[in-house]
């Protein structure tokens, strides 16, 4: 698996190289290098490193919006007070991706573009209605994250396109969000995960967002369960129906981390626990 | 009150400074001049005939120096049943089978070349579980045995059984009887340092093997036999052991990769290194055997055990290594954990097309203590007796002889159980099944602790060789693999001889310079090494003190003469000449003096000075010193057919308990605390001893809750740490209370017992018993995953 | 075709020629000859290869060597003083029994060094969380956590 390694000096050069058949992009490399080593992916003639491009690593907090450069390492994102304070589900998810060593180099864009069904950053970003910026020699476009994942390892990126940033609208202060996940041990890929974001107003649920990981070919929004919960009061019957709907939306598989049955059970537990015993004003 | 100067005192390990600074040299770090790298081409099928092997593409690759197969090398048979071959000729029986190998200038080229070898197969139907393999007419893994005689079935020809007392009478005397089938999975030892070796030949045909082994001398024997196959009869193998990145049983047998390195080195005339990467370690090294056990146990109306009946079936995999002899160790707890008079034990080891198996810490004991200790709780539940009380009632006692003929000398089991219960607040916590779903459970352990005789000698030799500077070099044939053997040796030699531990230097294990040792396994390392060291140190000390009669007065007179030049000097108010005449010499802490002497430097002779004065004697010929000793424990090689024989010089006992909390919605088990109380005979170095227990506990937790090598038709599905999960520091984040019970065993060095394994053994049943106490669900197959618990909860409803 | 690579290795400038696809681990072990950093898995799970790049712990098995260009890389060998004395952290591992077989130890020490540089007085839970990417099969982690706790306490005392 010998290949050339080129540290790109500019975004323009990266766009040009990304369009070539003999090149592949590398950011933090924590997934890609393992895939190459295990021959789960053919080695290209050249890896083009974009991890040090300042345009891709900046994290900018604007009014109501956080723009995270696609190549910002997870550790940098976690260090942002705005993430911890306003986007708790994202902070909870990023904190359990790999180890410290991994988070120091792994990037948010890498976690998303790798398009693993269990990518932990995806469910919280989905419930925060994040969008992704994709750019290449052909121009720049924005896409809701919910339209980005097409299948395991497959995304809406066009040939030559690079994810440049992830934009996260900051939820209103009254919104509540949480990320739940189970894995066999602390350092493991998720068996199943669920992010939840909602508001509780006058005892009624509003702006409900649910997104699950590791239970379908892609991270996915649970829209049927969301619609059911919209406008309803939290009680056991409401939650039971939501769980039933959520279980109908996911398509888990059996693998060495758990059976489809167990994954489905976990999603139900996560969903109930996200809402159970929560009151207005809870963070 | 410690009667010793160094024994029993927390002491830093002598190998630690090199390890924390990156200086310790593992097989990974060693490169020899001119060295080539070997790589192996493994099978693409679990069971197939080899039709054709085409190595031409591999040979053409630049940098390749040799490509070998069974067709261009002599046949080298391996394994104690000789049923395995270094390179396979006609048939492959597992995915791990070695078909060809390459030596090349670097590891990448070697692996690339190995991948270029084309093999044509005729696939054969395989058998992938003992159940499949035992069906009448099942495909045969081996059509013939090593002597070429036709085989009729897939049963491995080894027998371990035991029948004592009157089983039927025991059953009739039972008020309560429980029965259950328990399973343990295939797991990987998971040494942090992967396996590897370097083979090189001298010009006379002698082999030097730098090997990650726990059995340097048995390996020497195996390799000398292999040299015969190369036409090098009478040539010798020197086995040198580098720092080991863990052992845990992986090094208990010689491996095909080592013979392949030997063949490549012989073919190329250059040193050849083979180093497994992690994926190869998982897929192509022998893991811990899976097994199932059916157990029946009964008790009378008071809870006294009436009988125990066990049938074990083990999946041996395609070839036979020491994993097949796990039942030899299972016999110990099966017959002797708690008092039970009527015992039946049968085992069946079955060939399959799965990977073949090997030893791991505990060697059969965890596999059988899992059913025994789970079943004790089931029996107690049925009889309406507190399981702790049932254990105490049937507790082993010092001085008893068990049905296997084990002579229990010292036995701290009762105290271990009582202290475990006390630490867990047992009487208060047990049986509450409150809303928090918390529960407590315990399990006991018996383990060989004074060697484990499975070979015609279970002994260990040692050489102590002082130098001119007051250091004593120790040559010992056992292996330091992280467990703290060198620390135990340093303390023992220092204590027994009367010098300081930092002046004890333990040499690298090397068959050329160390006396014979059977191997480092069965918790025997410190017990054997230190017993041998005490014997040798006594001999050495006696000789040194004989010389003291000449040297001491001479050195003291000289020192006094020098001191008298100072006006302030006062003659000592002590008749040291008289004490010396009476031979009242003392060597302690590296200082020779006479009994009762005041602590004056003039009356003290430094150990190094003593040695130099003897070596470079003023008048007459001097001498240097070296003393050896061989310790053979007073044990018996059991009759395996009958399962009788006192295989160890003493036995370790212990008890462990846990408190758990179970999440009934997810099935997750949280360990709130763990108690481990072990009868260790005597503590040599508290730090390393506790390190052994903590480490064994973590392996026990892994075995109980997380680990399993998953296979599909013989192929390993999770060959790496991404998919095979060891406990991390976070899983081990609960409080652990380790307590050591000292029973001062008469056969142990300073009273010590071997303690490497026991901490692993009762961990799983203690957890399963606690889960039952918490939620009333019993899990009978390891690992105990949340999914299994949730499923069991659902099925109960 | 080898390419030049210059970086600060344990405080000293080094200039190497490496294969473009070399990992930082290869650069350290095979090109710079520092074998203290170990390879335990090659896939970022075991942490035996942990080194610090510009003060941050990384898995050198997943770190392209060329990304170290111009960086400051610290390995376990670099913790030892110029006179050969062990650092306080290494000494704590010696005294508390933090090393058994020792293969994971260089990575453990480096992860601990990174932790203590960010958090001088970590709780036991914080220590364990910081070690989640460092597997050990010998110690059960108890005495490793104790080593790091002792090093932190000693450093804390020295400061106050």
C-alpha cells in the first residue's frame, strides 16, 4: 500500500487534486489509514492531506450559528464553550468518539464523510438541523445533513467535492437535547445511539427532533416518531407509541456489536429516557 | 511483625526503569545484521485438499530471498501428538494452516510475496463444533494419526477422567439436586506485544532462536528434534528469551511460525525474523479453548454436598496443543473445590476445523469453576440455604486429602470466604432484590500453587554467581513475562544470602547459561524459582562464611590500623577476635560482621570486599564462587485415566465477591465493587503480588463480560481490538478490595504460594451469582452480555 | 522514492528521509532508531504507540510521518533527562508498580504526560477516561492509575 503523500498548500490546489482519479483526500486519517492497512479500500497513487488548511480548520461562532471547519479536530470543537453550553448532545457525542489520541486528530468532516452508520457526530447534528458546505472546482453548495448520507460509506459528495464546513444553528435556550449511546466497552463503536432535541411549552412537545445511529444503513431522522410527539404531552402512552413508530423506522442488523433485536430495544429505551422525568426548564 | 528484611516489603521491580523509559528490548525491537523478514501464506479454506501451490510470482518479486513449501523442505512435525506440521502438504484443516512462507529484505516485501503465492484447493466439508464433529459419519479432520493408522472419529486421543466414591449412593443421599449446562467462549490471550521470533544458524548448524516463549527448555527439546529433520542430528538449539510483551499461556508450546523461521534461516543462511501483527495474532495464534460442561450436584437436607458429576466437551480445533489438556487442571476443582466425596468427571476433546487452541492463565480452572460455583449457588437457592453458608459448611480444611489425592497442607479458604462476606456486607445485602436491582455474589477457588506436575520433572534449576563487586548474578531458566518473577528472585536471593536486592542481577533467560526449568506456567514461577534460590543461597552463604574465618580478621585488622592514624580513634570496646574465632559471622544487608559487634565501619566488611579478598588472596590460591541448586517439588505425576495424584506441593485458595447493579431496561451490569481475598501463603513483594491479582481480575472481568473470538465456519470474524474488546481503564473503574491471607505454607519459599492465576478464576461465577441475586436471572454462557440478560429477563416474563 | 522529513524529536532537530507513506511510528522506530514507542495493534485501539505531537497525544500508528514536518514530537525516550534520570512521572510508574510486561507502558506514560500537562490534579475518573485509548492486559490498570495519581500529587506538593 505504498502511495505518495501530499500536504496540500491551498484550498484551490486541494480542489484541483480532489478531482483527480489517482488521488484521495485525507484529513485526520484515523479511519482512512486503518481501511488502507486492512485493504478494505484500495490505495490511491496519492493521498492529499487537507488537515492543515486554515480555511478548513476554523471554528466561527456567529449570531445563532456555529460554523465548524470540516477539518477541525474533535478536541478543538469540544474545547468551544458554545458547544458545551448550547449544543450538549453534540458535546456528549464528540466526547465518546474514540480515545483522546483519536479525538486530537480526527475531524468532524472525516467522521461525517466516512458515512459510517454509527458515526457518533451525526445524530446530534441531525437533531440540530445542521447543514454541510460542499465545495469543489465546480462551486460551492449547502445541503441539509439529513440529505448527505446515502448509504454505508456513501454520501452526496460529487467527484472532486470537499466538505468544507458544518453549520449548526444554535437551538433556542429553552430547547433540550441529549445524546445517548451504548457500546460494549468505553472505547468502541456504538451499538446504537439516539440524539433528541425538543422544546416543552405548556406541557406540550414542540420542535421535536430525533436521530438514531448504528441502527440503519445511515444515521437517520426518526420522522414518524417526531411527528407523533409534536404537540403532545409527555406520558407513558405517548412515549410507548413513539417508541413503536421509531422501531418501525429503523433497520438495524445483527453484527458482532449486537443483534437487530437488541439495537431496537436500546432505541426504545433511549427514546423513553430522553423524555421521561423531564420538565420544562430542564437543560 | 515482619521477621524479614526484604520479604513482605513493597519494593519496586528491577525491570521497571527500563520499561518506563522505553529501553526494554522486546522481539519487536531486535534486529540482527543481515536479517531477513519472514511471512507466512495461510490457508484460504477451513478444510480442503491442496491441489497445487504456485510460488513463481512470489519468487520473482525483487527482495525475495526464499520461498518454501512442504514440497521443498523436510517434514517437520509439531505438537505433543505430532498431528501438526510446520508447513502443510496435502490438506489444510483450518484457516490458520501454513502453506508456504517467504523470506525477504523487509516485512512489506515478505507479506506482498506471500500474497502472490497461488494455491489451488479442493474444498472439503468441514466440522465447526464438537456437536457437528461427533455426528456419525462426520467429515474427519484427520484421516490418520501420526503413525499413519486410520482414525474412525474426531475424538482426540487424550483421556482425563475421575470416578471416586459411590455416585449412585451420593445421588440417593441427596435431598436437592441441580443440573445445568455451562459454556465458555473462545478468547484470545491478547498479549500487548505480539508473537515473534528470530532464527539464525551458525556455520556448524547450531540454531539460535530468540523466542517469545514461556518454555525455553521444552522448546530447545522440540527444536533439537526439528534439527534432526533437517539432517542436523546432534546439533543444538539455544533459546534466548527477550523481554516479553505478556505471556498468559501463549508461549507454552512451540509454534509453526518458529519452525518456519528456522526453515527459512536454514535455507537462506541468514537470520530470519517473523513478527505477527495484531490481526495475525488473533487469526493465527492459538487462543483459549471454548468448552461446555454439564454439571450435576446434590446436597443433603443440611446443605452438605453429596455428589458432583461433570461432563466436559472441548472444541480442540484442528491440531493438538496444550489446550487439549485443560481437563488435567479441571480435575483439581472438580474433585477438590469444597468437600465432596462422590465425584465423577469425564471429558471429551474433539477435533474440528476451527483454529486449534492453547493455554491461558488458569488453564482449565476458570472453565470448570464457572459451572461449579454457579451450580453451588443454584443448589443453595433450591435448598433454601444462604450460598455463603453452604460454602462454609463444605469448606476445605488444612490437612485433608481430597478425592483426587491432593494433600491440602495449608488452607485459608474459610478465612477468604468470611472476609469476602464481611467486605461485601453480605448478610445485609444478599437476597434483597430491591428497586435498585442490586445484588451480591461470591465464588471460591482452589488452584495449584506449588507447581503442577504434568511432565516427568516439574523442577527448576538456578545458578548464583557473585562477581568481584558484591553483585550476585542469577541464572534462572524460567521466564519473566511481566508477572514480577525477577522481583521475587531479587528479594529472595537478597534475603536468603544477606545482601541488598539491588545487588541481585537476574540474567536474561538463555538455555545456554541457565539450568533447566520446565516452563513458566501453572502459577509456578516464583514458587519454584525462589525455592531453588533459597537452596542455592544457603550453599553459597555457607561457603562464604567459611572464608570469613580467614578474611574477616585480616580485613578488620587492616581497617583498624588505618583508623588508628587518626588521633580521635578509640579502640572498640568489643572482643571481635573472640567472636571471629568462634565463627560467629553474620552476613546481612551486604555487610559481613560478627555477632554482637557494635556498628563501627572498621568491624564491617563489605560483601564486595569479602569477595575480592577471596578472589585475589594474599597468600595461597584464591577462588571465585558459583553455586547451583535444583528444586524438585514433592509431587506426583497424576494417573490421568483415574484422575488421581498430588500434582502440586501446595494449593492456593481464595474467594471473590462482587456487588452489581443491573439495568433491567438495557440489561447492563454495573459492578459497584469487587472483593478478592486470596490465601497466598506468604507475601514476597506486596506490590507485585497485588499487581498479579489486579491483572488477573481484569482478565476475569473480560472473560465474564466482554471477550469472545467470533468465528464463522472456522474464520475469525473479529481479529483485532476494534472488534474484540478488552476492558479499558473505564470498565475497571470500580473499587477493588484486595486482601491477602498468609497461611505460611511449609513447602513455600518463606511460606509463599504461587498466585499468578487464582484472581482470574472465580470472577465470572461471582458476577453471575450477583446478577442472580439482583434480578433472579441466571446466565450460563459467557460472556454475560447485556443482550443475554435482557433476553433472559424477557423470557422469564 | 524517499522524501525529506524534518522535525523536533525530543527537543533535537532531526532530518530523515522516509517513504511518503511511512507512519510517524515507522519514522521513530525504523528511521530515527527510537524503539521505545511500540506497535500493539496498528489501528489506533491499543495506544502503545502514543507520542505527543506539539503537546497533544496521538497514535503514531495512525499519524502520517510527513504530517510531523516542523512539529515537536515527544516520545517516551524524551521524558528522560539529559543525564539519563527518569522523569517524576516515569519514577512514579516504577514506584507504584505501573509497569508489568511493560509493552503498553511507553504509551501509558505518554498519555499520562499529556493528561497532566492539561490537568495537574486529575481525579481517578479523569485519569481513567484519559487512558481509554491505552489497553493494558497485565495490570488491570489499578497500579497505573495509582502511578499517575502519585505523580500528580508529588508535582502538586512540589509546587505548593
